[in-house]
C-alpha cells in the first residue's frame, strides 16, 4: 500500500498533531475570527432571519413543548431517557400534551438533537437553547441546524440495507442538496437519483486507488446500486421530517423542493459561515452573562480591562458568585470566559474556585485556574488534568465552537486533542459522558472535508445517540 501524500485528506486512523489544548483561546477565536470579516449576503429571496426563526420554531414546536413539560414536571432534571422510568413519563407527557406516545418519543429525540435538552447520566436537563428559545432567533436557528445536520439519526434507515450503503448515501446527500439549492425550485426525484448514483460511484472510485486484487473485502464487496431508490426515498423523507425540503407526488413524477429553511441552511454550509450572532456587547452595568457575551468579541487585553471595570462596580463576593453561576450554565463559551474573568479576580476567588473542583462540569476549568494561580505556566497547566478531564474539556470547547464559531475552526480544533489517533479520540469521547457529545460529533462530521474521517465520526455520533458501544 502506498504511503499517504502530503496533500491527501487526513485518514481516520491518521496520527493527530499533539498540540497543547488551549480551550479558552479556541473558544474565543470562535467569536473573534468571525467578527473580523463581513458576512456574505444570503441568496436573493431568502426570508429575513426572523422569518426563518419562526419557521424553525414551527418545525420544533412539539420538541419544545415536550422539553418544557419535562422541565416543569421534574424541575431541574427531566425524565430518565432509558429504563423502566421512561415509559410512565412518556405516558404522562402524552396525556398532558395531547400527543401520542410515538410523537412524544420523536419529539424528545428531536429535543436532544437540537440541544433543547442535554443528557447528564440517566437524566436530562433543559439546554441553554430552551431558555433562549422565545427571545433569541440565533439560538433557534442553531438548534434547527443541529437537527438538520442529524437528519440521518432522526429517520431510521430501512431495514435489511447494508450499513456501508447507508453511510455512502449519507456522505453523498450534500451533493443532492446542492443541486436542489442551485435549481431554486422543484427537482424530479429521478434526476436526484441519477445524481446520487453518480456521487456514490465517485466515492467508491476515490476509495479504490489500489488494484482490485488488493482491495479490502468491504470495498471489493461494495453494495450494488440497486438499492439506491429506497435509500434516496429514506434520505428525502428524513430531510423532509426535519423541515429541510418538501416532497410532492406530482402529476407524473415525484419532485422535491427545498424549503426556505433548507435553502438557507445549504447556503450556509456552502459558505462555511456561522449562523448565529452574538448578543449585544456587555458593560459594567450588565449582568455577568451579558458582560461575558460582550467580552467574547474582544481580544484578551481589552476583555481583561472590561472585566476589571465590571468587578470594580461590585463587591468581589457577589461578583465571584455571579460568574460561577454563569459557568454552571449550558453555554460552554461563557463557561470558559467566566473563568478568564475569575483570573482577573485572583486570590479573593481561590476558595470559591477550589470548591468547584468537585463539580464535574467545572472541574477541568477550576484545576487549570488553580494551577495558574499557584504559578504554573499557562502552557504547562494542562498537565494537571487527567486524560479523561482533558477529553471532557476538549468536548466542552468543541461545543463552544459548534455553538458560536465556524466549521473550519471546529475542524482545526480536532488537532488539539490529546489522543494520538482519531479512533482513540472517538473512543474516549464516547466514554467521557459529556452531555453535548452527540451534537459535537454531528457538527464535526458535517464540517470535516475528509469523507473517511467524517464517516467514522458520524458512526460514533450514532452509537452515542443510540446508546451503543
């Protein structure tokens, strides 16, 4: 087998560059990098963001209702996701919301994938997007895009179809969506089938760069293209289920048309830009959360000046308590920024920060803060973390990038993992139990240009989503 050329895409078992993770720097670049260039204009005829958000709210209406019911019914912790306790909760939700148990299960699944709820062990808690749902169009659109990226998890694949064939179709679907977006109108399903078949054949040719006698068994025994019509129907129905397109039986042939939401999302993917805008900049009169959101746009020096001004207007005890309350929230970017502000506080915050070491979601940040407070170089502070803590921090930072940054930055974040290979990273990410694992893996698979790596990441996301090994 020939060695990998320098310009070839990263294979899924390639070595990762062992770069020391700098979580906060990566999360900050998610905002500042985006702010340094003007955003491209969407295609003519694209509805305003407020209208797109209204449509996204409509698609996820049942998921939001279910997530809110669970939050009210169970307080901070919603119903168990598995086990004997799940069925009674589903039945109570169905009765309270006038939905069938099947609709409850589907809505709960969508709520998880859209980030409306986040898993913590056997329970789930309201996600930050749920809290911002009625007032923040950007949060709504990001939630819908997360669901759009996970369409293949929403709609079960046909039974009896080889997993490799399903993976090929998932990998080829962006080409189908691009055709629909460029057509700016209905496209007959047979035309989409022709394109899908061509793309699948191209993908197979790209993987078959060695003589047939040397091909791996899974390549030599690649599934025939006869099952593509069924898989195309599955893909179109899955995309329709998340509101990305509509299917019309037509008078002669079925045709598919992107919805305004789907058209906008495909354009966003093609432009590789982020879909959310930050809240207005904070100042000393704002709450800790709004102040941190404003400082997210600043470079570190000006941000520290803003932290000092904000701290000077408050008693240190109340300021530290407010910053830690934000750090305990659902937004990973704000979690990192809160600890950056606590670095400005210094010694008066030591006792409170040390107490958070016992909290799993804050432990990596607190350990890094304490190491630097005790004199460790910021570049060496990472060594105080265990492998598991470093992996948890990597996922948390990836969640911040996925929520607030560009896909290119999420791909670059892959290089900061402490694991030596992609399979090792995926194994440990699955094991670490971060509540945003599925969303992070789905976003990374959607963003990464290497088909083999994206396929491996999608498989890992599916295994976490379904509770597999």
